[in-house]
């Protein structure tokens, strides 16, 4: 597994299902992969592309991750170059982990990354993010069995 990841707020997203719906809409790469465009290009690109993922924070809780496949430069109407994070479409649920609000993205060392719980399935029953986190604090994880 990679030694370096990113974490990012998924603003306006209510849960993992909502993120999956958003990513399946317009804005995908021609090869069908979802992408997320950000202003800053990761300086530690090589480490990130060596198996790194983006960990999505939804309503103050890291709930899932996606592997970063590649980075591409994009220019929007304003002509300013930006970084498109091209992502594996598989959302992997992780142990709910609280995060304070932050702007942009942050590096996340592998040692600090939440543990995988399993792939997310569309239509999967979900608990609210804060409740998932509270249960995880007591060792109760709703949904998929933890992967070892």
C-alpha cells in the first residue's frame, strides 16, 4: 500500500451514496473514470501515484476512499491551470474517522489513514456520518466486515 494519500472535504455531499451519484454524472473522463479538479498540484506526485488514494471527508467524518489513478492538467474558462485527480471508480468504505473542516486537500500519511472496511455498493444502507463515527469509537462498524 502507498505511503502517501490525500484527504479532501466532499462539500455538499450527505453520504457515500451521494458521492457515488455525483461521480457517476457529467464530468467523468472520456474513459469513464471520475475526476475531481483542484487548484493545487500535489508536489509529492510520485509518492501519491504509487498506490495513493483520496480519502473523502463527508460532514466532518472520513467515510471512504478512492485510488488516485493519475493527475492531468486542465484549464477552465479563466485559463488558469488546475489539477484533475483521475480516480478509480470504486469507493472503498473506511473506518469512520473525525476530521475538522479544512480548505483544499491535505496530505495523509499511510500510518494515519483509516482502515478499509470494504467496497461500497450502490443501494447499501447507510447511517448518518456522525452516528457511524460514534459507533466506530465503540468498536461497532455498520456494513461490510473489516478487511485484513
